[in-house]
């Protein structure tokens, strides 16, 4: 199955908008706490760990 370039482009735009929203002032303090808890002492040194923590925050955090 071949990826539809239009859908790939649109999903990229939506992800960018979601990331910008999650990093905004409304969630700044909560995001900082959640990221610190998720990354602990490693600080995201493991490849992709920080990205996964951020994705969990913007997609699942209540």
C-alpha cells in the first residue's frame, strides 16, 4: 500500500499544530512537570525518549 502524499502532508501539519498547542502557555507548567517525571535522570538522553514523552503528554495527559 502506497502512502497518499496529501494525507502525509496533512498529518504533518496537524502534528505540528498539536505540538505548538501543547507547548503553549496554557500547559507550560504541567508539561514541564510531566516531562521531568517521564524523563527522570536521563533527561531524554536515550534516542527518541523525549519525543515519546512529549507525544504521551499531548495525546494522553489529562
